[in-house]
C-alpha cells in the first residue's frame, strides 16, 4: 500500500536504485546517508585547499577553479538561464559558488549549472543535482540528496531528506527526514515536522492496519506534484499521495492521504 511507486514516478531517476526492493516508502530514510557515502563521487576537491568558508566567488568548469576573469549573467538556474562568461566564451554547465558559502566535509557533489548563493551551509554527505538553486542562507545538514532543477530556498533547512527532480522549497521551509516527489512545491514557511513530542516510534495508519515504521524521526512523504500553502505544517508520519493540495496555515494530521486530496 505504501510502496515508493505509489507516490513517485522514479523510473528515469538517476538514483532509482534507492527505492528498489522496498515494501514501504519510509524504509528509504535510513538508507540515504549510507547510499551517499558509497555512491558519491565528490567534485569539489579543487577548492578545498582553502578554508571551508569561501571568501570570494568561484566558478567550477570542467575540473578547473576560476577565481577571476569571469562575469555572471543572472537568471533562473533551474531553467538554465544563469550564465558564466569567461573572456568571449560562454561556459555551459559551469557551477557558481558565491563568496560566503560554507562547505563542511569533502563528500559533496554539485551538478552542472547549479548555483550556490551567499550564506548557504552545506554539510556532507550531500548530492546536489544539475541546474539547481541553493539560495541565500540555506542550511543542508548532511544526508541530503537533491535532484535536478530543484530549489533549496532562502533560510530553508534540510536534513536526511530527498528532493526528486523539480521539487522546490523556496522560502523558510523545514524538511526533516522527508521525501519530496517530482515537481512538488512547498509554500513559504512550510514545516515538515519529523519528531514527536512523546518518545516513541512513529506509526502510520493505512486502512484498518497500523504500521510501526520503527523510526523515531520521520517527517513527511509528498507524492509527485503535491503542493503546500504558506505556513502549513505536517505532523510526523504524514503521507500525501500525488497531486495533493495542502491549504495555507493548515496543520496536517499524521496518516495517509490518497492522491488529489485537499487538506484545509
């Protein structure tokens, strides 16, 4: 009933092996960090001869680290509109890291065309896909897998979580021990709470059966194209099928909601 395929179309996803063989979708959460540690191929070695705090903007292009001589044409990185020009050459797929970025640990991968803005803090292991924006003040705490064309927004915190391609959390969100499906969008201030006040494991009701996830920390599963309104909150152990809508200021009780549910 709660298999990954019930929530996501991951057939063409680069990391689909994470979901293979799972009976329940939440079983992937303890696998994220080990998967990253075994499969990650870091690509930031060229800037780690400096301190982890970048004091100036750098551009990574085809294994080179550029510190000067380039110009930036601003635009939406998720649409491939942000450009780097070096001399007369347009550097297609260049990675931009603004001054003021902090990188903790060398087990970090950043995809082509991605922009990491000032004040972002990224702790490994972390995989960030292509043409993604990690905006000012974002806090990626480790064990995070962010797909292509995603947004980890301004002052958004993310921990032990997955964003499939096209997922966006643009402003002031908390994503803890959660999964956002393809093209999900979190309204400003959305919080995916992951820890119950009482000290026991998180249980999920499906039909007439109660499933003990065995997890002390488990936020929310958002199926493909699910959206949340501003300042909404999901309780630990919330599962939303594809194309659900959560209204502004709504508090979502734990449990399963079928596809196209509307929660106000």
